[in-house]
């Protein structure tokens, strides 16, 4: 059962209580702007490969898109500086497309997931929590979930 006053969206009621919309970014230490490749690397590193988790390039694009959108909603600031384009199958960050354009449509290879050129930096725990909430909410769905295109 939901808590009273909890609004809809991917970020849990618990997260909202800890980090309410409009909370000072300096308070949360979320003032750094990342690259889309750093955010993509975070999502790739969070896969539970022992459980057989995989991710397609299209699904990764959508997770990055949702992270950017919800970061804007909660903090009125972009999470990463790369532009997002509307393509026929959904949102695309060109830098991510270029990174994975030779990959299988079904799953990104282990070698590409752990590319040393695209490590993600140590992030504040609040950002880890935020990205984890996005991953939990949208990561279980296929790349075609809620496709507005």
C-alpha cells in the first residue's frame, strides 16, 4: 500500500521522503554534470550478470533517457550534457549509439560493457540511489515498454 501523498513516477516514496523535489542540489552533492557514457556505464555495471541479466543498446538508450528526464523533474538540472534525439524507435543519445552501433540488437557484449575508456566516476550516494530507482522501475521492462514514439 502506498503512503498518503505519494505521487506517481518511477522514484519510490522512500526516495522522495529522503530527497524531496526541489531539495538543494548542493545539499545532495548533485551539482556535477556527467556524460551520457558515464551514466550508461553505471547502468551496465549494475547488471547482475550472474543472474543472467543482459541489456540491449535500445533498452540502455531508454534507461538513460528516463534518468535524464526524472533528474530534470526532481532537480531542475540535466544529469548529463549530451543531447537526446527523437529517432523512430525512441530516444537516442548519438554518443551512446556510436559506442554500441556494432553490437547485437539483443545484448551488449561483455567487452563493450566494461570498456575502460568509458568508466563511470565515483558518484555521490544520492545519485547512486537515484539511478538504482530508475533501474528498478524501468530495467525489468523490455525496450518497447511505454514507447511514446
